[in-house]
């Protein structure tokens, strides 16, 4: 395991930075050798690697990034009776309400979780919507009141700084990883790529 000293942290952050540079540098090089045929050329294995990194970025990472940002397809809204039953079953199986709420709000302080924040969370959890609808205000108020009874305190009015997790609405934050990382992390994947590279090299 990597330690937590300053030199070790500098080392790992430098490695991360260099790995993140692989894809953009590979892309620039791939474009350059096609636009300027007489430009400096890397040795054939490195050139194939740069092209593979470029293709990997556009055909896998960029595609997955766009795909994961698509709006989720939610099931149809259940009836009021089903929503009441869902609320009851959820909160009957929570051993620690304060910890439960805090975790859904990314470990936010209770002072930062106010009534409107809880309302946002319940709108996602029970109504599959990020938008407030006055039609459901009375029902939401009822759920919040029940939660207040369970935890033994009232939420302050207004909206705090806390942000709740709303997994089907939140943006998916993903980072590109170089093929080098997959070689190290998944040797079988790396062997498959090597076989493909050898076949491609033999074709030249």
C-alpha cells in the first residue's frame, strides 16, 4: 500500500497526471501524423499504441460517458397506497435514522439538512421526479412529519447547503483511464490487447 507521506503523495499524483496525459497526447499525435505526413514519427509499436489509445478514448470512454448521461427510464408512478407502503417498509428497517439521512446527504451536518432538502430527497425516492409539484405537497408534508416523529426532532424550514443523492438524476462522473491502467489492473484484458496489437503489427 502507498503511504501518506508528502513524497509518496507527490509520486502518486504525478503518476495520475501522467496517465491522464496519455489519451490527449495520443490524440494529438494521431491527428498530427495524418495531417502532416512528414512530421516526426514514433517507432512503430509506440505509434500503434498511440492510435490504440485514441481509438479507445473515442470508441469506449466517450461513448460510455455520453451514454451514462442519458435520462433514466423510471417506472410508472405507483398509487398513493403503494407509496405509503413503500415509505413504511423503508423506515421500518432503518436502525439509525440520523445516520441513514446523513449518508444520503453525503455525510452532511444535520444543520445543513433542512425541510426543503428532505423534500427534494422524497420527491426522487417516492415520486421519481426532480421537480416540485404542488399536487404532492400535502403527501410530502405528511412523509416529512412521519420522519420527524421517527427521529424525534423537526427539520428547520428552508433549504440548507446539503445535497442529497438522487441516483437516477445525478450526473455520472466518470474518468478516462489509459489502456496502461487496464494492462496492470486486468492482465487478461492486457493479453487480449497484446494479441490484437501483434496481429495488427504483422499486417504492416
